[in-house]
C-alpha cells in the first residue's frame, strides 16, 4: 500500500500550541485524489493522542496542496513545551508515512516517480 510520501511533499512547523502541516501533491493531477483521501478526521486519527485539540484542513488548489492545523499538539508551545519536538518539525514526516489507498494508476505513477528521483 502506498504512503503519502509516494504522492506528496510535506512541511511542518509550530504556530504556538498548534502544528501547521502542509501536503503538496507531487503531481498536480493527484490533487483531487489527495483532497478526497486526506481528511481532517483521518489526520487526527493518524496522530492519535499527539493531537489533543481539533484538526482543521485548508485547501489550496492553486498549489495542489492541503494545509492542516493540529491544535493542542505541542504541550503549550515551543517556548514552554517539554516535548522532544517542541516546534513540530517532524510532524510532516510522520504524516507522510500514513498509508493510503490510491487508484492503481496513481500509485504506480507515484512509485515510478519515486524510483526515478
């Protein structure tokens, strides 16, 4: 089963006690699939107890991207948190490891792209 890593780039960082995670489709033609597959509920479930608050999703179709705000995930924020990753820099890497069901053509194209890179 492919992972988001096969289909997306990711970036994350802190915004107070929230983590901002961006996913960008490697191929703009995968954006509709990404939008349908990666919901706020699914992201919250993937992170489990690491995210105590709500997860908001913002769509950026002009960038073929989704942006997620994971509230209540840094133990009070970077300057007061005792968490190992107080700035949320590893959250994108964790999300990119989420397994997803992709249409075979999409998964195969992503795998070929990853192998060529």
